[in-house]
C-alpha cells in the first residue's frame, strides 16, 4: 500500500489520528508540506462522516439494537466527563483547545461527539475543530521533524 495512503488512513482512525499519520508520511519520504496537508485533510474528513453517522445512522440504531444503545451511552458519558468543563466555559473555543493539544482522546472524534452531544451549531464547531486540527498538525509536524532530525544526528 502507498505510504501516503496509509498515512491518510491512520489520520482518520480514532486515537491514532494525525499523531500516527504525519510521522508515517515523513518516514515514507514525503515532504513536510505534503505530509501536513494530506494528513490534515484526512483528519478533517472525519467530522462530516461522524456527524452524518450521529444524525442519521445512530438514530436508527438506537431503535434496533439495545446493546448498541448501552455501549453508546457509556462512551458518551466518558466523552461528556472529558469535555463538559471546556464546553461550558468556552463553548466552541473549548473545542479548539481540546483538539489543538495532541494526545489520546483529544482529537476530532471526541470534539465532534462533544459538539453533537451539547447541541452546538455544526458550522461553528466544524470551524473550531478545523482550527484546532491545524494547530495540532503543526505541533505534530514540528515534533516529528525534531525527533527525525535528532535521530539522524545520533545515528549518523
């Protein structure tokens, strides 16, 4: 499989997101600009896909499968606990902060679920999440380049 495609797919996966995608693209020999752009676009694509799922598919699954509802409720409770203070205090700007600081459980999936759960306006939250992802991508790119250059220094 093409390394850039693999990096894009990693950028769309929960938990891994751009923290995995950007380093893979760089390690595959792609320029920092290409790695940044492809992985950011792939990560941004998660928002409309997940939002569509929540608005259409999720509502149908609730009426069909009790196990799904139980698992979803537990997952949303965890998301609510993680994001409630940011959402209450800062609204959509809280999503920027949540997404901008790269780490497990702080990406587009959590922010999209939180925005949907708290009934925030989709257009406003999409913009906030995109800004946060842009900042996170810059941080990840900088860290990845720093680690790769440090590795070359010690290895070479």
